[in-house]
C-alpha cells in the first residue's frame, strides 16, 4: 500500500516537473521580443540583440536540441552569458579533479577540494525519457512492443506492463564562470572562447554591422539556391509549387538589412520541401501558425549559428501564433524540434557552399559567358549609377553596388551576373531591368566605337547607326 502511494506521488511530481518545463517554454514564445512594429504588415522587421552570439553547446562540445536552445536563451537573457558552453555540476567537478594539480592554492576565497563552492546552477535543460517495465522490472523498448502488440491500454496494465514518457529537467551552468580554473587544453578544444575574445576586441560601426549582416545573408541565399523574386505585392512568401521566394520590392522596406532579414525568414520556410513539412495551410489556422513559428524559430537559430543579429520578421510576433493551439505547450515541443531540423538543413547547405568556395583557389569568371561586357569607363560609371538607383527599388541589386560587371549567363528565372570579384544571381524584374540596361549600354558602346573608327577614316557613320535595329533597344 505504501509502495503504491509512493509511486503515485512520484508520478505526480514528474507530471508537475514536466508541466513546469512546458510552462516556461510557452512563456518564452508568448513574450514579444524587440520593439513591436506599428503596423500589421508582414514586411515590418524588428531587430533585437540576443544574449547569445552562437548556438549553445554542452560539456562534450555537442549542440543542444531545439527545446534546450530556447531554455538556455531564457537563462542567458537573465545572466548575460557570453560563451554558451554548459556543464552539469558533476561534469565540471570531474574535470577539475582530473586537473587538480593546476588549481590555485587554498586561500580564504578558494578551496581546491571544493572548487565549485558558491556556483549557482540557474539554467535548466531537459531530456525526453522513456522507461518500460514488466511486473516492476525494467525491460527494453523492443521487449515492451513485442509483448504488448495488439493489446489495449487496460490489457497492458492487467498483464503488468508499464510505460512512462516525459520530460525531465536538470540543472547546468555556463562554464565560463570557472574559465580561470579550466585546463588550457579544454579551452583550446572549444573555439567559442577564441570567438568571444575576438568579438570583444572587434569594433564595428552600425553601418559596418549592417553591411556584415547583408553579406552573410547573401552567402546563405547563395548556399540555398532558392530563386528570390521581387514583385509588387504587400507580403513576402515562399511558393512551394514554384520553389521560389516572392518578396515585395526593396522600396517597401525600411532598410537593406530589413529586406534581407525577411528573405532569411522565407528561406526557413523553403526547407519544408526537403524536410517533408506540409505548408499549404489556410491563413490563421493552427497549422499555418505552427509553420510560422517553425520558420521564425529556425531563423532565430540560423542567426545565432551564423553570429548575426536576431530579429522578428512578422508584426504579429511569436505570441499571437503561439495562442492558436489547443494544446499550446506540447505543440511547442514539436515546433522546437522541426525548427532545429530546418536550421541544421540550412547550416549544412552553408557549410557545403563555404567548402566549395574554399576549394576554389581564386574566384574565376567562366570562359564561356552568354554575354560578355567590355565597356569604356564612362559606360561602367553609367551602369554603376543605374545599379545604385535600382538598388533602392530592388534588393537583389544591392550586392552589385560598386562592382564591375564583366558578363552574365542566363538562368531559368534570371541572370547569373559575374563581376570582377564575385557572381550574384538576380531574378525577376530586377534581372529584366539589368539585362535591358546592359543591352542599351552595349549599343552605346558599339556606336561610340564606330564613331571613333569613322573619325579615324574621315567618314560620317552616324546616319547608318541611327537606323540600326539595335538602337531600338
């Protein structure tokens, strides 16, 4: 009888602990971050600084799962942790014990026999645990499934089978709190310490930070390879049927940075095709809300992984989407997992793209180009002025500013534009406008060349070229 009471009490305590974890998780999603935009437009963007500059890792230098990233984000907003590497009390104690000879001597403030005295474990992470029993004895999952196949829940219980599933929390702390006690070999194996040191030594103006965001966003866009098409619409969205992203033109955004931020959000949606998420849901439905939360959270994880400023790209924010679910809290567990899967998919694409770039000894322009550009300086200057003007209306032109275009190849929905330093893909109206301008300048260049030739030969060729069909361009 006492055993039964004890078991029941233990079960209730476990349930309470799980509910507490889920409550904390929901609190995060239901609180607005950053400055809330003044309209309901999808293209409003609110940037905010996170306490994290990277995705958190555990003591063994492995990434945490999606739920624990969110759990640690909450903890770090309170403690302003800079190096997101976490350990349990036991793990840190064992490491220091192994290197006890390197610890400082005993003093009024430090005891090498109790090096972690005073350390507070104020961060919590969770594990999803499953246990299977038969007549009170632990069995494997396969034994449980074999023995209970076809049985109802009551029949399983009558035959002595028992299964328990749920979240269990445990405490950790940022290991930077004891950096001065850690062996140098441990620090050297974890590049987060060096990254943070470099970050603190780095001084960048707001303009430089914004430019870095744009350049890094462009790298992610290139790695993903999803066409970005600017269209005169009031919302941004991913089209799974066309596997392309539609965004409003640049002039509908407050800044270049905001334009690229929204593109990154839509790139998170684009992972649905590869990862098997269904995203054709009616606006406002629970399924639509879930996909929005997945994309928003995945984008946040992506920015943390790339060391970028985090943001929200929707005026509705996370909390309004989070309130769309019947079982709000448990749905968020699925959202965190799928968001991490989406972020990892993007991270793998970016890593592959970076490796490809690294393997290229130097940037090279293809020998075969559909159109090669060889303008006099005055026409290159006119082209640069055109691109600067166009970039105010079309965000895809921004990476071409102050670049010297040498040619382009046709793409399915646009152009692969080669400059003397890099290749930029431009799609939609922006590509059409650029191609038209290049054709116009090509005609001007030919006319200039022929006029110069005529002057050398003492001939007047202007009438001939005024009737040229090319000039109609």
